[in-house]
């Protein structure tokens, strides 16, 4: 399939491919370059992103605990 590169160097992933890969609005994708054949590879990024809203100062112990909890949630 051919797609157009926009003025901001963006491309639209065709709906047929998005559906097959389960890519939805707001998802992240991983983009790599295969230099051996000049191919741009776009893959769904399966890892869940965690956002933590902080309304206070945190120390290293708080950060370590949050990271541990996020890793446990992704298991």
C-alpha cells in the first residue's frame, strides 16, 4: 500500500493493517530502520505505559516502590 508523507513527516497506517495489528488511537508503536534493505519497520508497542500523578515531593524509596508496583502490574 502506498501512503503519503505529510508536511510534518507523518504517515497514516492503513486501516486494514491497524485492524490486523490491533493498533488503536493513542497506542504507541515502535519504529526501526532496517538499513540492509532500506525498510522502515513499524510494530505495535505492547508494553503498558504507566503514568503516576504526584502532588507531593518524592524520594528514591517512593520511586522504587512505584516502579516495583508498575512491574508487578504488567506481569
